[in-house]
C-alpha cells in the first residue's frame, strides 16, 4: 500500500499481529532488507516496512 507524506508517495507493507514495530532501511536499500527477519517477529508484532522516498517502490 502507499501513504502520502508531504506529497511524496511512500510504500508501506504491513505484516503480522500485535504491537506495532516500524522498520526503516539505510541508504541505499529498501524494505526488502527486513524480509528475513519477519518470520521471527511477525507473530508478536505488527510490522510496518517502508521504502523511504526515492528508494525502490517509493
């Protein structure tokens, strides 16, 4: 899904159940960096993975 922040479309993927956890990537990278970790944490946390502006899907 996309959310708009200050006229910039930001890609956000939401996975899991529970307390929210925000995953931010470094430069240059994307939300895909966190995919291997999701199976470990998504059963306890609702994970929000973003592609920051100018990276991959954003």
